[in-house]
C-alpha cells in the first residue's frame, strides 16, 4: 500500500457517507411514526379528506426543502416533513377510500391504492434513471416528488368528505347525498339505516366513556380489531418486505452479481413485480377474501425465504478462495489478509468481512477460481476492472446466484398481492366508526415502528449471523404469521362496514383453528 494516509481518508469518507445515508432513511421513517400517530387524531377530529390534504401539504414542503437543501442537515430537515406526510397519509388514504366505497368493491379500491403506491415506486426508479446524467441530479430526483402532492391537493379539493365521518359529526343530509351517489338505489336505504343505528349506538356509548387507551382495550370489538390490525401490520414488516425493497441492490450483489448497472436493472424488475402483485390483489381480494389471500401469500413467502436461505448458504459455503499469488499482483493487499496466520483458509466471504473494508477481485474468465483480496476503494475497483475482472464488495461469485434471484422474485410476487395489501384493507374496515381514525393511527404507527426496526437491523444481522440465517429468521416469523392470521384475523369480504362491528362482537378467537365453525354462532 503506497499511501496509507490516503486510504484512511477514503475509508473515513466512505463511513461518513454510509452514516448520512442511514440517517436520511431513518429520519423519514421516524417522521412517519409521528405522522401516523398524530394522523389518527386528525382523521377523527377534522375528517379524512382534510387529513389527506394536510399530509400532501407536508410532503410538498418536505420535497421543496430537500431539493433546495444547501447541506445534509437541511436535507434531513426536509425528510422529516416528508415522513410526517407519508405517515399521516398511510392510513388516511385507505380509510377514506374504504368509507366512500360500495361494499362489493371496497377491497379492490383499497388495493388500487396499494397498486398506485407500488407503481409509484417503479416509476420513481425510471425517473431516477432519467435524471442520472442531468445537472444537479439528486435535486431533480427529490424535487420532482412535489408534483404528485400538488396534483392530489388539487383533486382532493374537488372531492367530498367521507360520508360516514359526516354522519358521525351530525351532517346527515350531506352524508345521505354522498351515499346516494355511491350505492345503487335499492341498497342505499339499508346502508343509511345501518349507518344510523351504528352512529346512534356509538353516541350512547360516548356519553358514558371518552376515548382512551383503557377504553379501547376494554371494548371487545375494538380490542379484537386491534389484535388483527396491529398484528397484520407487525408481520407485514417482520417477514422482511421493506428489507427486500430498501436493500434489493445489496441483495442482488450478495447473490454474486457485481455490476452496479446489473444490480440497478434487477432492482427495477423487483419494483415492477411488486406493482404487478398489487394488480393481482385488485382482482382477487373481493373474490378470494382477505384472510385466504393473506394465508396464500404467507405460504409463498415461506417457500421463497426457504429458497433464499438455501441459495445464500450454499453461496457462503462454496465461495471462491483467496489466492496469495493473485493478490500479490496488486500493491494494495487487504491488511487483515497480509497479517493472517493462515491465509490459505481465506475465502471471498472472509475477505468481505475483513476490517478495514476489503473487496474481492474475481478471477477471469472463471469467477469461481481463486481471486485477490484487496483494500476496497475506487482506485482498487478501477485496477480490477482494467484487468477485466469483476469487483465484489457485498457478495461473492456464485453458481447459486440465479437461485437467489428466483427466490427474490418469488418473494415479491407472492407477498405483494396478499400481505402487501390485506393489512391496509383490514385496518380500513375493521374498527367501529367512533374509533376508526384513532385505531387506524395506532396500526399505522405499528407498521412504521416495525419498519424502522427491521430496516435498521437487517444489514447488522447479515454481518453478524450471515445473510442465509437472516432470511431463515424472516421465514420462521412468516410461519408464525400464518398461525396468527388463522387465529386472530376475521374474514370481512362482502361484510358492510357497519356489520363488521357485530361480527367482531360475536366472533371468539379461533384457537382451535382446525375445527370448522359456524359464522356468527359464537359468543364472546
């Protein structure tokens, strides 16, 4: 190594960039947690429509701040506003859609919201690619996010408030007028009567108790709804979906594909599969049912995580060895390899775990042959590339790489139609009207806290126990989720929103899930 001081400075700069990236991601999620918690109260106090407009405004402000940020501190400040908006909208949007939709297509329309989110993620990849060579690339990428917020604000100003929220607030004529536009003439009277009975019952209840956490837990229907809603949101994150989406380029590299261009292209395909899965959900959720779709989805997730576990474990066990001869061709040998007592036992995986950061320069043309373990920096990467060799810093060359990609694709295509959508649909329809905003906010807060825990722990887990065992851990949690859905989650397909409360009142938890039960026959 000719200049150790230069290397240490490069390493320091790399670590600073990694910390800034983690801070940007975690700041937005932390903002979303706060936005979701406050959003529940805003939904009930000011209405679903107003909550969405406030969320859009916060997102717009955040996007402008980020695009104009002169330094990382201001960028983080803008991310907080974006987080507030995302967290608040995460429950307000499906809630508004659910309350303003006919029963027969309620699930499909909430699923459409999920599709527009995943489709937006796919579109964002394309926009980022389009701006790659533009001056001030990152400012354009962040600033263009303001456009959807502006469009939605304008459109929401022309839309009515949720008819159910209006009726709950005593604005009955406005509510009836909107319901008559939503439901067929032969159904609207029954819907209004059911809504009237539900609101009158809740008004009577509100005279004796105010909304508090203790009230929520003491009310049977609310407590059972929260079991299902919060549990689904918890497992949605803890079977690893946002880990896959956040770190899909890393996972692709861990699968043995070194090219950044290839990793980005495969990440684009992953995002496209996620959007396609949401389209499947629109079609199936009101036909198959929420509960069955979630169970099918989780079974697919378990299988795909098992495949990922095997593929990555095989890649770790059969990683190419490090050759002292190959390494000696370069003048920047990895310090740990140079000081190793038994360098002959080093493999590519040993090299990548070395400290300070080291990379693996694969043999050419056969990448599975012994390669070189070198200091990881741009200079070394260029030297390796000049010799027509592939440079690996996160994963190793492997003949099992395609199996990992198949597992990744299977994971996305099975998760997205079920567990990607069902938790949001269930949470938008399962709670009594009086508690719907607050409970929805609690469920959204659960999903963002879970998101933060998983996204911040994934890379640490892969470094500590290995990628294979990390995916196996997610697979075990997916198995637990299957039993949770069977026991705690009711089927709400085709059930009017005002009837869901009665169903929860009658439905005991199905601990003996293998026994068939008669709907509505159970007493709590």
